């Protein structure tokens, strides 16, 4: 279906190619404007878009209710429906996020380093936009606002392709972003939304847009991200899974451990920063396990445990090997007793996804060992894994969490959407 025209006839390969190439050409043209737009102009667009979001709240929520009704008829997973759902609080947070991004320092043009060579050459490393960004996402209509705003602030035109389940919500939010662009006198093609839910558009974006797209960022479930990583013909920033761990050490304070574990798992079970595995130090299992497991189960979480955990509470189900590899995105957690911090680190290295992992302990030396040796994008001490979020890091918002080691790692915000170039100033020097 072409959402822009209302044409419900199946799209042909030729029409998809024409549509996508048109978006790509417009984005390249916008790049030449946006890369040099003053910070004041970009901020004006963001603030006007935030105002439009608030003024259009009723129509956005109405569009979201229609998307939710369709999602429930299609029996989508509860985690996906939770990510899709908007309410007044989430809408207000979305608008506030745009204002927070506007308040950030403009990264473009920042001199990252400067030095002078013995021959008198003055060299600068200066921050520049990445180029045209393509973002493919499922369910989360807030990504439309977050991604559009972050790309705008960092000087990158963006082509957004949301999932069919959030098409109406995303279109309503996108209209507010374009109103902001218009208010600031910037091209509407700085932030474009693919106006069709035809899946062929995703394939074309991944495989046939290399001349227009500089980087792809996927945000969604494992199958979507795996497809993007397999099919993309341009660099990809993303993560495949969020198998996040909380390790409760013998040096943990019990009440804090219960709070951190419960929040890490149950605050929102369908996000990539939700804890999926609980590890508990064997040396303090008798003191820690009963309360930790009861706290989770009493809150409605299913616990799948090893032999020691099963013996702690009759409500625990026996874990299998598959549970240590699982990203549940649901009110389920795997739990295991390990022989101290080094065994916890070894477990995370074997089963984790290098996304987000946490230690709860009052022992500073043990905490430092865990923080140093767990090779994840985000490693926390005495804090919920649900802080794995660009907004919570002070970035205003994020496009996603990257587990890559090249370019961006962790929350992908404004600075992570930039590259740099070298500027060399001479006075007629020639190389001998």
C-alpha cells in the first residue's frame, strides 16, 4: 500500500525502484544544505517540531489507536504491542526529547584535535556529518521522532522506514517533524518517511541504494536486524540481541540487589536493555537467592533456574541450555548460581551479546574487575540495566544501542552520527 497516494494496488518492482530512488536523490540534495545549516536553524526546526507534536497529540494518539487495533487483530506479540503503544506520557516524553536534543551542543565543526608539525603544517581533525542515514525499525513510533531529530541535529538527512504495524502513528509524527523543517526554512527532504508498507521497499533500500545511503541503522527484532546485516550493501550500525545479565555478588546489599534486579527485568520487559539472565554468587546464595527469586516471582516474572535455584523456591522451573542463550523480551528470566565474579564474567563472555551487563556489589575491587573485564557496550555497577538508553545518558534520545566495535558503540546519539576529516594548513610547504 502506498500511504502517500492511498493506492492499494500491489506495487511493481519498477514503482518501488522509482519511489526509493526519488527519496535517495532528494536526500542527497538535502545533504548539501543540511551539512552547513547553522545550529540555530536546526534547533529552530527541532523546537517547532516539539510544539507541533504537542499540538497534534490528539490526532497522533488516534492514529496510534488504529495501529494498536490492527496489531491486536493480527495477534502481535505483547512485547511488540507494548513498543507500539503511545499515551500522553510517552508523547510528552517524545516532545521533551526533541527539546533536549535542541539544547545539546552542535557537534558539527567541532575541532577534535589540532597540532603543528615540525615543518610548520597545522593539522586539525574536525567533526563532520556521516551523510545520508537510512533507518529501518519495527513497532516503535517514537523512533520516528528520535531518529529524525538526532539525524537533523548531526547534519544528516535521513530516510525512515517504519514497520507496517506503526504506519499511521509514524506518519502522524513525521508530519510534525516536517512542520518543524518548514518553520525553519529547511528542505522537507531532510527527514523523509518511506510512504509505503510494501516489504520490497526494505529490500531495495538495503541492496540498491548505495549511491544514496551512507549508513543503515536497524532497530527491531532479531530477524529484522539479521536481515539488515546480511543484505545491506552499506555499513550497518546495530546489535543483533540484547542478552543482558545482572550478577549479584557476595558483596551485594540485599535490598539494593532486589531493587536493581526487579527493575532490570520488569520495568519494561520488551526493550533490549531488559535483563534476561540473573547470576548469583554461590558464596552468598543462601543469603541472596530466596529474596531475589521471591521478589521476581511475586512481581509476575517466570524464573527458570539451575538446580540450586530450583531448590530455593518450588515455583522455579528447570532451565535448559537454551535459556542461557535466550532474549525473552517477556516476563521470564533465567537464573544461575556461579562461583564468584570470574565465573560470572566467563558466563557472560560465553552467552552474552556484548550489549549491557551489570554487577551489584559493595566491594569496589570486585566491581572494578567486572567493569574492566566484561566486554560489553555498557557495563553498570549498582544500577539497573534499563539505563541502557541514550536519553538516560544525557543524549536527548538514541537511534539504538550499538554492539559494534567500529565507529559507534553503545547508545547512538548525535556525536555517534558524525565522522571527521583532516584539515591541513600550510604556507607553501612541499614534501622532499
